[in-house]
């Protein structure tokens, strides 16, 4: 399927990519490649879906971008820097410019909504003044201002994921990574989260979403990268969800 | 400002963690308490031993007595010979009259000394008091002086110092082995406490790490926890030893003052001034080092999982 000629998108590619995988392989165990020879370039302001069947290596890509794990071969660049070469103290700084959400939300059960979001600022030692300003802003953005005193177990899955999203965004990340953010949600909540991600993208954040949700991928008309057995088998602008035939 | 807030945050988290984990925390603090009590008792005993030995050593030296009928001239001659020796610092001649005056002043009350009138019961007690520049040469010097002409007897107090040395070494060996065992137990308990705390909060730690908290920031609450356990463990023994030491030296003085006039103990304030820093360094050291090592290792594990 030939993509439209979108001059804005093409212009942005003249700049260096925000995220770039160059011949990246990862073997968790010697001889067994979770991903192999991955080459991906993601540009500033893009919204990218990564799809593929379970075990195809999607989460591995996310973890590589966070420098939770190191590539066995190849290099991952973010904003032109090879992140494999970042020192330990640089890694924590680096991660502050990246927001992440997961399928299982990963909220702190002993803290209310406000404190869960504020947590992301407290751990980076943001001034309390900024926290008081930023947290309500983020909670309004995800539509949960009235739930700020609630605890995670008092919220629906969709609401919990929105809290997680607010937490991911509170430090103004340049990149937002979402690993199956709608995996535990019903269709209505899934759509709400996706719409939020799209809004965030429209405000300029580069968004990478790993998902299994075919309906959403097909109707949102975004770039779609499909993995199978650890390799990129297609990468299309305004793509569709491909059935992964194993 | 920022550092202060972080400090408060870490202290808050540390206290929270101790409370959540209070059984282990108390056990750890209790072991440190036991360590410090033992350490304290041995320290106090040994410090007082040293004190006693030091005051005795300042008196140590040898005293040379002469045969009946030795003239003052002969004594002074001997004095010069002894003074020539390298290990001798000084030789003082004490005439029989001086000896008697000294004795009266030091050991007899006035009534008692009056009964002697002008008699000198220490007629033949003129002596030379030799102080040494090198105490280890004492034995050799004694043997040499004993073989000299006119010399009747040589007194020396070496045996006191030597038996003290033996007891001191024994005390050190016992206390160091006991303390080593207790330290091992304390370290083990602190490590268990911190590990348990980290495990309870593994979710929180992995989120912190992904959000971009520094290692220092993630680890700090646990090190603070270790430090607080250390401080908690040292409060009780410091208090107890402070109170008990005062009582003990008072009782000992009351009981034995009539027997030994020179029964001296280190002043309570002074010994506490030495012991409190020692106790705090010891307990904080154990708390901080054990928790730091554990936290570093456990957090690395969590970061590598999931
Ligand atoms: N920590 C790990 N140790 C060993 N193998 C792993 C580990 N994580 C993932 N894998 C393997 O790597 C492959 C890709 O996993 P993953 O990236 O999680 O896939 P996806 O997210 O697409 O389901 C799978 O075969 C998985 O079993
Ligand atoms: Mg996955």
C-alpha cells in the first residue's frame, strides 16, 4: 500500500531521528535471539504502533529504549546519543525525559491518585511548588481531577491506566512509550486511552505504542511496525494490523 | 533546600520502613544493644585497668635499700654508679629521716605518728629511688643493682604491671570474640531487615528506577533505616552504662576505700565522653555499612528482573 505524500512528515525526516535502532539484536540466552537485526528510525512528533504476536520481541524493544537491558549486537540511539554508552548516573537523568506506561498500570497501592502522580516528581526531586502545579494539570488532562484522593483499588482499569498516563507525563517527557496500555481494558476504555495518547502526540510528544488491538490500529491510520519472531516484517505509514502468521 | 527536602524524604521513608518492619528492626536494634552493652562493660573494665596501671606505672621504679651500717657516703657513691647506666632516668637519695617523714605523712594519722615521738623506726631505711627511662630494662637493672656492694634489698613493683598485662590480654580476647559474634548476628539481622523491606517495596523500587530516580535516591531510605536501627540500638546501652557505672564505682569506693587508699576510677563524665562516640561510631557503622551493601545488591537484582 503506497503511502500519501505528506510534506510535513517528509520534512521532519530531514532532521535526525529521535529514536534509532541500528542492527540491534538481543539474546537473553546465548544463541536464542529475542530480536534480530532490527533497524527502526522514529522521528520527532511521530505516533508509531508496534504490533506482533506474543513473544515477537515488542517489549524487548521498549526495554532497550529505556536502557533496562543492553543490546547483544548493534546500537540504540536516542536524540543522537548511543544510550548503551550512558553512564549509570546519566541513565537516571535520561529516563526522566521518557514516559512509560505498562499493561498492568504499576501504580502504588498504598498511595492515592495525587500521590501516585506526584511520586514521579518527588523521586526526581522536583520542587514542591512545581508538584502542586503540575499534578492537577495532568489529572485534568486525563480527566481524573475528581478522583485525586481515591486509591488505585477504588478505580476501574481504565481510570488506573489514566493515572499511570498522568504519572508518565508529569515530568514533560519528550518520548512516551506504552507497552500494551489497553491490554487489560474493555473496548470503550481502550479507545479513551488511545485518544489520550493521540492528544498527547498532537502536543508534540513522540509516542510509541505496543498493542494487540487490531480494531484501533486499523482505524487510527498511524505508522505501524510489525514484528515477527524478532524481526521487522513490515513498516508502513498509515498502516494496518497484519495478522502475524507464525 | 533541595538536599534538605530529600534528606527529610529519606528519613521519613526510613522511619516508615522501620515501622512496617518493626519486628525485624527491633531484633536488629536489640542485637546492637547487646553488642554495645558487652563492648561497654569490657571497655569500662579495661579503661579502668589501664588507668590503674598507668597510675601505678608512674610510681614504678625500683627502690634500693642498704645493709646496716652503710654510710651516707657509700650510698651516694652507689647512687652515682647507678646513675651512669643508660636505662636510668634519675636517682633520688632519700635519707632515713625523710623516709620516716614521708611515711608519717602518707600512711599514718596524726595521733598514731605522735606516739612515736622523735624516734625514727626507719633508722636504716635510707634508700635510693631509681626511675627508669626504659621500663623493659627493669629486670636487668634489678639484677645488676642486687649484685652491688652494700645493697641489702631491691624492691620493685614490676609484677603488678605484668599480671595486669596478662589479665588485659585475656579480657581483650574474650571481649573481641564475643563482640565479633554479636556483630555477625547484628549484621545478619540488619541485612534480613533491609532485604525484607526492599522486597516489600520491590514494585516501588522498579517504578522509581524507570521514572529516573538516581541509585542514591532509591538506596537512601534503606541506609537511613540502617542508621536509625543503629542509633536506636545505642540509646539503651549508653543510658544503662551511664547509670550503672556511677553506681558501681560508688559502691566499690564505699566498700573498699578502707582497704586501698589509692582506689581510683575514671570519672563518669570522662569515661562517657570516650564511650559515647565509640558506641555511636560502632552502631552507626554497622547499621550504615550493612544496609548499604544489602540495598545495593538487592536493588540491582530488582532492576535486572521484570
Ligand atoms: N528476561 C528474559 N529472559 C529470557 N528470555 C526472555 C526474557 N524476556 C523475554 N524473553 C524472550 O524474548 C522473546 C521476546 O519477548 P518479548 O519482547 O517480551 O515479546 P513480546 O513483548 O512481543 O511478547 C520471547 O521469546 C521471550 O520468551
Ligand atoms: Mg510484551
